[in-house]
């Protein structure tokens, strides 16, 4: 005898509104973290003209989207110019980004340079293309920033990118070095900023789904197998699953460096160290347990987190 199939009860108002509440919480968190990074590192000042590098990936879409939200409510005036470098990759949908940016009604520029052909000609088959590609792209973007009279260049690297770079440099380069949130460009002409420095990649993935950005895949670098960055990224993601809080602790460590307890004689004068007879808070406490400090900083000059 067949059992009758019961119709599930309709969702109540609370359940129907849950996705909207989650989206609002995510927007608040993204605006807060980006605003905090801008404030902590003085990334954007009154009168700045910021070139936002837009690749067509989730990170750069998220960067532009959040910066536009903050710009509308910022206490200081600044300009944003979205710039995409069309590298002439086969199959690249050249119409997607112009259509998206036109729909936003913002200033934008599409720079077309066939770096794809150069990279393919210079790099042997099977070798990673990232190094040459990034050098070519960097030089072109500097030229575009100069033409557009921008003094700041905003990149879409997030917290996980910064941690991955730290471990890549440690494992393969022998350096304690990551991506700084703010630095001078290679040619000394511009300030490069990373407003997503405090933002987790997972939040950007969720935001891209919420906002339905027209994502464009990179066939030049993203499709390469066994990249060291991918391996390190997988390692960090696994750590995050197995040990909740570890990623946050690692990232906090990048903001709490104690040169006297490392081994770089250029940062700490070990050679001329003498006993002083005075207690030192940074003394020999290598095995003492210390509480992790909280991140320091306030939201971007009091910018509201979401629109009224």
C-alpha cells in the first residue's frame, strides 16, 4: 500500500527573510573590514584618484563593489576609475566587463595589450607563466595609471592571498615576507593599496554569488596544474577546516612581529647587545604563553556600514 505524500508546510516569514539577513550581515562585514584596512593603513585620502584593477574575477569585482559603497558614504572625496587589461586570451569575452561597468555608470577604461602571445612565446610549454605575466601586466598598468592621472592603484588581493604569499616566500624563497597592504610601486610613482587585506576569501566567494557578478575565468594562469600557490592554498584551507581559528591566528601574527626574537641582524642589533640591569618586556620569555592581541583599528573614518 502506497503511503500518501504530504505537502511540506509553507516557509514562515522568518525563514523566507533568512537569505536577506545573511546577505546584509555579509555586506556589513565586508564594509567594516575594508573600511578598517583603509583606516589602519591610511590607504585613501581626500582628493585621491584610485585606479581599481578589474580582472573579471570574484576578488576584483568585490573590491570595486565595496569601494563604491564606501565612496558614497565616505567623509572625504575621492575618485574611482575601474581599469581592465584585456590580454587577448583566446575566448576572452571582451564585451562582458564594458557592459557591466556601463551598467554601474562609473568611469572605466579597457586597455588592450596582447601579453598572451608574448607569454606563450617566451615560456616553454608546461612551465608556469605567472612571473612573466605579472611583470608585463604591472608595467602596463603603471602606464595606464599615469595616463589616467591616478595616484593610487587598488588591487584585489585578500587575507588568504597574503597568507599564501607569506608561506610561499618562507618555503621556497627563504624569507619572512608577505604582501603588504600598502606600498610604493616598483617605479616609485604610485601608491599600491590592497583594501581587501582583512577579508577572507570565503566571504568574497559568498558575496560574488549574492551579487551575481559576471565572472570571467583566467585561462592563462588559473588553469595551470600544480602551482605552488595552489598547493599552499590547499594546505591553509585544510588547516582552517581541521583547526578553527588557526588562519586568524596566523594572520594576526603578521601584524605582531618581534624582531628581537627572530634572527635578522639587520633588524635587531644582536652583535652589540649588552645587559642593562633594567627589566625588558621583550626579554627571554620564549616559552611563556602570551594572549593573542586583537586587531587594532577603527572603521574608515566613521563611514556607515550599510545604506540607510
